[in-house]
C-alpha cells in the first residue's frame, strides 16, 4: 500500500510518498506527488486539474519510474496480510488499580474521580498485590521481563502498599528468574521529597499528569475543595524532573473542547522545562460539554499543523523536546507483531482491581461481561482473551485500507467498544486525529532527515 501526502512548513510545500508495508518514506517533488496520487488512487478533484495541466511526457516518465520501483519491490502496492491472532496465555504486563480513590476531582475523569463508578473508594491490600504478582509470574511463560503499572485513582494515596508490592515482586523476580519494570501514573499532588526520591529509585517510568496552562488545567483538574491544582502540581512535577535527570518520565495532559488551542499547552509545558510531553484528546460521550465532536475536527487538524510547525522550529533552534504523538522511528520502531496487535489489552496486558478481579485493561474495569477471573480465587478464563486476540488490524476491513494501520494498530479496543459497540469497528473521531498525527509525524521525520 502506498500513501502520498504533502505538508506545508513556513510557506514551503513538502511532498512525500510512503510505502506503508515497508515503512519507507521518500521525499518527492510536486510532479511525482501528483502522478503517484493518481496512480495509487488518492487524487482529489483539485489535484486532478493540476495533473491535467502537467506535460504528458513528464507524466509518462514519472509513471514509468514508479512502475520500475514497484517491479523492484521498492514500492509495494499490495497489502501485507496475516491471518494469525494475537498470542494469549503469556502475560507481560499488569496494571494494578492500587487505589480507587483520588485527591482530585477532574471533571473529565474516565474513572469517575477515581472510583470507577463504584460507591466505595477502595484501596488494594498488600495481600491482593502479592496475589497479582504471583499471578503474573505464574502466567508469564518464558518471558523474563515483566511490567507492573501502579494506577489509580491516585496511586500515591496507597503508597505504603505500593512499596510492599515492589519489595515482594523484586524478591519473586530473584526466585523465578524474572525482572520487573515498575511504572506509576500520578497526579503529582502527593509528590513530597521523600516520595520523589523513592519513585526515582524504584520506578522505571513515571507519568506526571498536568494539562498545561493554569487557566486550562484549573478549569477541570480541581481539588476536593474545588480549588485549582496547577500551581502545586507544576511545582511538584518540576521537583521530580530535577531529581529524575535522564531517567524515563513524561508529563501527560489531556485536551478537551475547552482548549482546542492545545498546541499552546504543549509549548507551555516545554517552556516549563519538560522535554518529554504527551497531550492527548479527551474521550467522552458526545453529550459531555467537554467532549470533542466532529464539528471540532477542522480546528483540531489546524492545531496539530500549528504544533508540528512549532515543533520543527523548536527542535532545530535549541529548544529540543519530544511530543509523543509526533514520534516516528523510520529506521526501527516496533516489530510487525506489535504493529498489528497494538496495546495487547486482554491478551498480554491485563488490569487488576483493588479486590483482585482481572479485566482486559483499566478502561474495561468493572464492566459487565469483561471479567476474566480473580487473582484471589485463582479463577482465570481465556474466553475473553480469545476475543481480544482476534482483534488485529488484519481482521478490521476499515483498517486494512488505512495508511496509519501499522502505527495505530486498529485503535483502542475500549474506545471502539464504548463508542461503536464493537471492538473491531474503529472509532471515527480517533481515526481522523490519528491519521493527521501520523502524516505530520512522517513529514517531521522527513524534513528533519533532510536537514541532517
Ligand atoms: S487525577 Fe486522575 S483519577 Fe484523579 S480525578 Fe483526575 S483523572 Fe480521575
Ligand atoms: S486510524 Fe482508524 S482506520 Fe486507521 S488503523 Fe487506526 S483504527 Fe484503523
Ligand atoms: S484498549 Fe485502549 S485503553 Fe485499554 S490499554 Fe489498549 S489502548 Fe489503552
């Protein structure tokens, strides 16, 4: 499959041809772009007029060159296909819901302010944590490297138990020849010096939640008393960053219909001295006032373009930073298995509630029909995993014709399920944004490569 596209940076049009199957990106000129778009069935009406105005012998020459590249295998018009399902039965990662409680009251919280729609604010006990570690060790097969993500609510509200679980997991790793990488996602409210030092020592990666500018963050991320949390969160996140040095962490924000100018929040976080940044679109039902809806898409697309332009300028002028949705590794990146299977939810990745119940991921937590078992009772049924295992890009007709398929991997099963009623049906809002970010990531990689 071949995809041609253009990107305008600082008034100059850049044209690209991307071979989806081999992940080869070619910088091409405008004439080659028009002929390629025509040849591979992507020509728009306005481009058809431009193509008609081209010299016919030049069109024939470029077309012959494209034929030759195809014959040589440098450009693949066929789609790679594979009928294999995802592997099940070997678990690689667990998301531990260490605490269904939170010290913030974010208005867009998917976890219903940490409670996951339960009336009770539950905390995982050390006993449940131990059983969860035993469960992953027993069900990880030959995998040596395992991951445990401490998630909430707010996991620092149950830090004593987190510490016990980490010590227990490290001891089990020695006994069973495994290695654990721990991560935590925190809202930063309880990042005291002592907690920062412990996290820095024990966590492989830490995700610090902050939405960006004070006016944006404070509108939705408030304390229990209704006060804005940005100044406290920002100060604590900076303290963590200063201790963390080169070890893995990133700041993660959410944008909503309140801040469709979200590029300003990304740049704000950069200006606060963070160089690993992710700001992601909120996912909420359409009737929520903060939801992103189809009518917002044109503005969101322009905002991603603005961000891409600022990103290129910033990185080339000494203010280097990584925006996660623009990261593109043209020389390596994930293996083909990872590219077609995505996040692994329900198969190699599972979540555990505070009571020890097993779900495909945090977004399915407590959802009827998605419980796989319990680490407490030992019950573990793979029937639900089998459904998730079939959920590769090759089993989704919409995805097979999508140039972003090996980077998106067919979208988020939870969003597809919750918004489309079927995990194999891509959620169209997410697709539009995904494809835009995908093209911009390629364009950024192509332009930066041409500058080296
Ligand atoms: S910090 Fe996280 S868990 Fe807590 S209310 Fe906000 S989004 Fe929900
Ligand atoms: S962007 Fe949409 S259509 Fe494309 S691979 Fe992802 S889910 Fe499938
Ligand atoms: S299904 Fe969606 S929410 Fe769940 S782990 Fe995968 S990407 Fe994340």
